[in-house]
C-alpha cells in the first residue's frame, strides 16, 4: 500500500549543507612558502577528496531510483486494486440493470396481455348483450303475435258462443239441428234418422257437455291412443311425429286432395300456417229473394274441384288479395281440416283442460268429420 509521499530524510541524498566539509587553511597569505613535503600531503588529500564525491553521488542516484521504482510499484498496485473494485461495482450495476430490464419487460408483457384480455372480454360481453337483445326482441315479437292470435281466437269463440244459445242455436255450429225442410234431400243418398244422428259431435265445446249417441258403441284403438298419449306428453305441430303423420296420411292429405293440385298445395300450406280466410260472397248479404234471383240466374266455377257449382264462399291465402270461389263441398272439407288444426293448437297451447280419453275422442270426432267431408257428406246451408 502507498503510505504517502516520501519524507525529506527518507531515501534522498543529504543536502550539501548537511555534508561536513573539512576546510584547511592555505596559509595567512600568498607570500607564505611551504616546504615540498607539505605540498605533497596537500595534493594527496585533495585527490582523495575528489574521488569520494562521485561515489556518493552515484549512491544517492541509486537510492533515488530504488525509491522511485518502489513508489511506482505501490502506485500501480493501488491503481490496479481501484480498477478491480470499479470493475466489480460496474459488473454488479450491469447485473442490476439487466434484472430491472427483465422485470420491466415482464411487466410490459403482462400489461399487454391484461389489456388484450380486457378488450376481448369487453367485446364478448357486448356480443352476448347484442345476442340476448336480439333474442329478447324475437321472443317479444313472437309473444305479441301469439297474443294477437289468441285474442282473435278468443273473440271468435266468444262470437260463436254468443250467437249460439239454447233459445237461438247457431245452426252452422250444430248442423244436426237443421230441419228436414231446410236441409232438403241429398242427391243419391237417403239415410235414416239414427244414421244421421251419428254426425253429431260427441263433445260439444260450446255447450260444455257430452252428447252420447243412442245405441252407438265405441272402443278405443290402443295403437292410436298410444300414439296420441305420446304426442300429448309433448304437443307439437311437427308432421313427422307418429300421431300427426298418421292423421296427415289418413285424413288431412285425402281431405285436401282436390282436382287442382297446385291450388290444393297452397290451401294445405295456408291451413297449416293458420293463414287461410273463408269469406261469404257479397250475395250472401242480400235479402233472400234477391239471393234466389242471383243464384237462379248464374253459377260459379269451384276453383278447387273445377266443377260448376253454386259458390257461396271464397277463400283468401295469407295476405294475398286474390280470392278463389269454392263450392259448399270444398268448403266443408277445408273447414273440417281447420277445425282439427284449431283443436290440436288449443291442446298445444294448454287451453284444453281434459283427461286424455275425452281429448282423444274429440280428435277422433274431428277425424270422422274430415273423412265424411272427403266422402262428400256436408251439412246443407240454411
């Protein structure tokens, strides 16, 4: 280690003031003459004195050089030690900076991931909210449509119930109440009263009671009843289920199978979608005498059968403005199918509060009406 600058007395040659010098007197004056022996002694002492001076100077120089080298070595060791210490501190600082840089990079990466996750979550929430809003609007629209449909059906039922009373029954709802004079004879068919009584429904929804035909036996078909019970557990209008598939194949399809196939398909689709409208023709609103004159003077062509018949009603499909005139037979066939679909829609909507067997017999009665209408049996209009 370096112990500071050298002291004046350490390793340096003594100053000239500190070196003792012998001074000899050369005499009191220049005129003093010495003996030859004295001159010889004096010359020898001077020579010896002159030889001692360079040796001392060389020693002093050597001492100075050794001291300088020692100082240089100590200074070099000190500087090297300082350099190593500085390098060590610099290395520690570099390691600290590297560690802090890694921490910063990790924090930036976590911040980016968190930002991306928050944006993704926000977009997901917005998307789900939009989907829920669209679904809610769709459900609201469907609910309003169902409400409107139910209100229309309730209004129609109220109208039917009001117009059908024990004192003044609606003869269109109860064709069995038509008098023989008004119904007139059937062309090519004459039936006994007991036979015609079988056309009366076993369950009259307007009156709310059961009409049991006299001497009529009934027996439940187990296969049909099992299919109906399976359908009743989860009512649907899907025609692929076994119950409705059988009804379509045996009753609905044949009943709506008219000569004009293209129009028959449109009528069937409108009946299934509950968008078919049956309207009386304008002549129905005229007095009876004028109606007879009009009917007697002209006839119309049935758009479904293609036959020349007196058409007192016309149909309209959906929102179309086109009308098609239909005969009473075609109207009866369409009405029978519409009654069936109306009843199964009531069951699907939970409006029918009955056990399985009464519901099955009502459906059987409606199927019977479709079969009779297909065969050409229909009530005469008053």
